[in-house]
């Protein structure tokens, strides 16, 4: 299973919002510059996240985006499910239409893989990712001195 560019960039966008949570709105332009991602591409990503109530948008001179909830309450899984859909390694895990599902030995493997992946993303919050990011950034600054 590969996470698409949309999913990877969506996580980076949401991480920027998590790091700045509680500090006001963040314009998409500044996220694009900080993350070195096209602003046009981020516009395509932010819309489904806004519709899924993970992000709030504000118009005007002081407009921009902020997380709709505390970063401790938003899992990476929520973001990926909005942007990627199911994280199943194969389609037959999500649909019971396969004529071989009753006797397919591989199906249990695919289910365990999906369950393991879901467990990781569902139990990783934006807050924990932001904390890890800030620790790594602090480590970089110490090494430069």
C-alpha cells in the first residue's frame, strides 16, 4: 500500500496547522512556502479536509486556516481516510463481492495488514506528530551550535 502525494501532503499541511494551533489562522500561502508545496495543490487538499470538519477556514485580511479541533483529538487516520479512502492493501478486504472470499487464505493476511495499518494511523494524533517534529527541530538547532 502506498500513500499518495495527496495523502502525504495532507499530513504535512495538517502538521503545520497543529504546530500553529492556538496562534490564530495560517494562510495557505505560508503553509505552501513552509512545506515547499504548490499553493494550488494545497487548495485541492484543504477543501475535503474543511468539508470533513477537520479544518476551519476564515476569510478576510486576517483569514486563513486552523484546525477545527485540538490536535490531540485528530488522528492521522481521520486525515488519510478523507484524502485516501480505505487503506486496504487490496480491494477485496473492503468488499465482500469476491467469489473466493469463503476459502481465500490470503484474505486473512490482507485483513491483518489493514488492521495493523489502521491501528497505527488511528492511534497517532497530530499532537504527537507535532511534538516529535518540534523535538527534531530543537535537536537540529543544538547540533548547529
